[in-house]
């Protein structure tokens, strides 16, 4: 084993919320080359908006796994596709927030292996601030997950699906030294606050969406504006073309589980 931390490391790629067909097509066009170019060992993406902006299903999940995604996390749109209630129990590469109701199917964390045999734990959480539904406490939930994950798992990555940046930052500091990377999803807007905390945990408030930014958070402008202006129900439709990819790459020491480097990645639409 080398004493050089860079030689005892893996490159992880985190992709923010994938929005509908536009986001899926962008990943089909770019993800395999992105993995090769940056020598990516492990890919995590948030899949709660893959089905036209609302939830996901087994077919779309398989499409992402075939492109190189290792784990799909979720969020408040987890159950928008009703058959996903059963599908999430069938594949441990699919996870949902740990602090969902105790009655929720599926799992809040998973352990997967890289091609070289490094084991990685991925935890999914959902925020309580401005998120509705009265989710359980994410701080208590992540503590429970850390107790359940075997001690020999050094690399732990946490998707905090939340609205409030302060709540995401709180989870980031709460887990400093306990997780490799803590990041936010849900707002669909990338933040440029990537940092490595003093005890070695990388953090970013929101990865940003992989979807069309000629939109309002991935949805067609007309219907979204109409709802804002008229205060009446409107059917949202995801923009189907012209997606940007926003992702973040984190290099992690496989011996300590702590982050060595963090870098944002942006691929604009063609």
C-alpha cells in the first residue's frame, strides 16, 4: 500500500437531479465519456425527476445503470410513479430517504462495490424545512444509518434532498469527519460553495440539476409562470431538450474515507 494518498484513492462522480427526457439524453450522450476522461470509479445520481419530472420507474433506472450509474437516490417525488413502491424493494441500487415513514418500502442506505473492490455506502436523507409531509428528523436518521453501516466501510456519501441551504449545511457540519461527501439536491440550482471541511468531509449545498435551464427548474416556463402569477393549479411539463449536465467529482482516500479534492463539472447543451 502506497503512502501517497492520491494513489490510495477513488474518483466519485455525483450527478444532481436528472430532469425528464432532456436529462436522460444528455447523460446518454456524455456520461460514458465523462467516466473515461476523469477515470471515475463510482457514480451516484438523484433519480426522483427522471419520469417527465415526476418520480422514476424500473425501466428508466435500468437505463441509467447501463450508462454507468451505480446508485440512484431519491426525494419527495419518490412515489409519483405508483409501481415504484414495489420496484424499490427489488434492487439495492435504488434508495429513498432514510427519514421517510417507517411504513415506506425500500431502504435509506446501501453498500455497493467499485470495479476494484472498494466498498462504498450511500445514504439518502430528506430535509424538514419547507418540504412538507412532516418527515422524521434527518439528523437522527443519519446517526441510525451510521450505526447500521459496518465499521469497515470507510467511504460514506450522503445525499441530503432539501430546500433550505442552512439545513443542508447543518448536516454537512454534523457529519464532518464521519462522511466522505455530503451534498444537497432538490433545488435544481448548482451552488459554487464546494469545500472540504476541517475533518476531511467534502460538502456542496446543491449539485444542480441535469436538465434544461431554458426553464423554471426544469419545467416549461409558460405553465410555471401561469401558476405563479394566477395562483391557480397548472400541469407542469418537463422541458424535453437542451439539457446541461451539472455534477461534482470528489477524490476520496480509500484508507481514511476522507476527501482529497472536490471539483464541479458542467457540460452545457450542444
